C-alpha cells in the first residue's frame, strides 16, 4: 500500500480512490446483509454501518503505513521540514482519508449536524492538500497531520459501525476502548496543532493572513464536532436528536 501511496500521481490517485471507494459500498452492503442484526436495521442505519465500517478499514490501513515511518524515528512528528521526503505518500494518504469523509456526506443518511460540518471542512482540506507543496511551512502541513492523526482513531469507527450488530455488553466495552483511544490521540494532535500554529504565525506567516484564518476556522469546526463526539463516547445514552 505504501508503494501505491508514494508513487502514484495525485490526480490519478484521487480519481482511482474515489471510484474504488464508492464501488466498495454495495459490496460491503451485500456482505453485511448476511447478518440478521444488520438486516433488522433501517436502510438509513445500514448506510451508517457500511460507511463507518469502510472508514475504519481505510483509516486502519493508513495508520499502519504511516506508523512505519514515524515509529522508527518519533521525532519526525515535529521535524516538519522533512515532510517533503514523503510528500507524495503524505498527500495521497491525506487525500484518501478526506475521500472517506466526503463520500460519507452523500451516502451516510444518519449523520449528526456537527459531523456534517466536520466532513464539509474535510472536503475543503482535500482541495488544499491536493495543491500542497511541502517545501514550505504552512497550514497545509497542519491539515495533513490532523487527517493522519485522525486515522489513528479508527477504533472509534469500529464501535460506531458495529455497536448495532453486537450485544449490549460488548458494545459498552467497545465504547470504553474507543473513548480511551480518541482522548489519547486527539490530546496529542491538538497539542501539536496549537504549537505548530504558534510557530508558523510567529515565523512564517501573519496570524491575520487568509491561510491562517482559514486554518483556524477549520480547526474550530473540527473541534466543535469533537466536543459532541467525545461527549457521546463519555455518555451512557444515545443522543435524542442526532447520533453518531
């Protein structure tokens, strides 16, 4: 997979990924249709289950690939000047993650309003990432790190997708695990995002520049969704109006 990420031209990878990812939805639906519990759900909830199952698979694969870069040398996480060494893989990986969010906007019929805003911002981030030049420091690197860090939270999507297909005790255990993973990953991610934003606005660009302001707006939209998501993971009940 890493070879594909690092050698495929951006536009070709984008087109191929969109086609393949959309094509996987009916296949996943047919496979899950063999489950009695899956068939007992409404069509809207089935789209939710399919969407989240496919998302966690993609996020898990991306996590494994990029962990192979970071784990041997963890300091690379902060050596942003070296990201250009893996530019093609980072951009294609970030794009693939964005595709899962964008497609979910059209396929997943059970999505919280805050999550819709999150996915719209991810779509905007994809357009920025596709134009990325990692020779320069700027918000684009922050967007890439945000997306690839989010991939590490794939256990959350395992819980989201399968809590309707397992017994209540198992679902509660999955929820606890998802909460621990989410809290850990996003704490590290937000610490990185804040320190990187302070760095680029102090030495590379103005805090009032268009790119800085757009970066802040997108971070705020994502934080808004994360607040509700974590509140749900910390609760014992389903939300009354919308749910994840």
